[in-house]
């Protein structure tokens, strides 16, 4: 367009100069001063015309040629332009499908979302997004086959985005209650991508779901380094993992696995209540109550813990009298603690101090009524021949259980009665015929 404008401008300027400048000589056979004409001779042909007519004719010819050139150029580019228009139209449809498909996906309309996302996905400028979202919709509809097919299409659409596809696949598998498949997908990632925060976070979930506690413990330094968890959260996860390892080791026939798990544990983790409790229970179940008693006493002496004190009464040490003396030393600071008094009562029973055991158990019940205290006291009273009192303790202990289950306070000992209630309480008398 700029070239055409320059040519037209040049023609106009030349024409203007010719018309404006005065002619001093005769230019043509019949022209006067300043008239100007054009004479073209070619062999036997001679063409004469005025300059104005010639310029006008040239402009008309130029305009015609230019018009024909434009028509020819447009016709030549028409197929390409048509293809571009069609591609743009398909791209607009694909974008519309992606946008509305994601909206339907967020609304939980899985079927509509899948249809919108896949209808024009091959024409999308980001087909990987269409197929990944469609995989989510297919999974929500319960179709594992279609889900995996969409994931394969996403992989084929953008081979360079393998990491995004495999991470999405692992997440979908985990959400679909397929932790084993999710772990296999994560392990298929290269070492560089395994250190990325989203992958580490998913590894943490998968290991916990599969109860692979050793792997979870090994993962904790990377989780802290990536700022996925803080120090406190790391200690909690580590504590839970070691607790589960102790519980698993306690199921073995001998105590070797249990002792090995305890020895391999970091010192700071051994002080956690859940860890030491699991270890002590495991030792007691293996007939190693003396070691359980020593381990519990060491922890309780450093930091008071009611639950561990309660467990201390279940662990039979080698010297019952010495164990009782250790526990009684805690009375100085916790004289009205119901669980400590229960533990002391049990230890007195083990040393055959019946009267002292009874006083501790009754004191425990006075401090805080507890089912175990009632049951232990009832067993002692039976041994002492006080059957009525023993039955009363059994009844009160059972009442605590039933009231706790029912979630309501017990009925008062003496219920008020009204004449109407008394009438209903009388046996019905049927008329005699």
C-alpha cells in the first residue's frame, strides 16, 4: 500500500508541474504555447493526445491493473486465510470448552465437565489441561479406564511435560484409594523431580497410608528442608511412625524386634508418651514387665505423666516393695491424683498389703470415680469376703460405663412420685366376666 501511494503521488506531482509551468516553445504539431500534448509513434502507428487526457488514461489503467492485482492476490491467499479462520474458530470452541468444563468440574457436574473438556481438546492451545481435567472428571465418575486414557493423551499432547502428567496421575491414584499405584508412579519420577515440594508432600501421604513407617522416617529431613513441615510437626510424625513400628514389633513371637526398634530410636523420641507407652505394653505382653517398669520409672522421674503412672501400676517389677516405694515418693507432689492412688492400690495388692491397698483404692474413688478403681476394689473386697460391698462396687463401676455410653447423667437415688405416676405404677386389674 505504501508503494502504490508513492507512485500515485509521484504521478500527481509530475502532472501538476507540467500544467503549471508555462511552455515557451511549440511542443506538438498543433499545440499552442502552454498547451502541451503527447505524441507516441510506433512503426506505422501514431497516437497524439493532450497531456491531461494521457495522465487521466494512465491513472485509469493503473487503477485497473492495481484492482486486478489485488483481486488476484486475494484469491491466491484465500485458501490459507480460510484455513486460518477455521482454525481460529476451532480454537475458540476449544477455549470455550476448557473454560466451561473447568466450571462444571468445580461444580461437581462430572459428566458435563468430561464432555466439554474432551469435545474440542485436540484443537486446544493447551490440550494437556483439557485431558488432565477430564481425567479427574472420569475418575469421579468411577471410570479408571477413561482416566488412564486421558492421562495418556495428555502425555502425547505435551511430551515435555511428563512431570506434570505423572504427578497428576499419582494424585488421582491416591485419591482413588490406590496408594500402591500412586507410589509406583512417584518412584518412576527421576531423582531431581522427587525433591520438589509437591512430590515430597504426596510421598508423605502415600507412606502414611501404606504404613511404610521406615520410609516416612527417612523422608522427614527432606520434608523439613523443603519447609513442608516444621520441627514440631516433624517430631509428631516421627513419634507416630516409631509408635507404629513398636506396635508392629510387639506382634512378633519374641522380643528381639521390639528391643531393636527401641534401640534404633532417637533419644528425644523415647520420651514421648505414646512411644514409651507402646514400648512398655509390648514388654509387658512379652513377659518383660521388669524392663517396662524401669523404662517407665525413668521417664516419669524426669517428667510427670498421669497415663504413664497408670501404666506403671500394670508393670510388675522384680522387687514389688521397691517399686511401691518409688511410686509412693510421687505422693509428695500428687497426693490427690486418682490414677496415682489407683496405681499404689495395685502395687499394694502385689505386695499383699490388703488394708493399705483398700485405703488407696477408696481414696482414688473419692478423688475421681473410675471404673478400674471400682473393679479392682471389688476384687479385693471379694477376697476379703465382703460380698455385698463388692457387688456394690461392681454396680457403681458398671453405672459409670453405661452412663458414659448413654451420654447422660445417672438418675437420682430417690425419684419423686406423683399420684398419677403411682397410679400407673400399680398392676392393671382386668374385669372378671
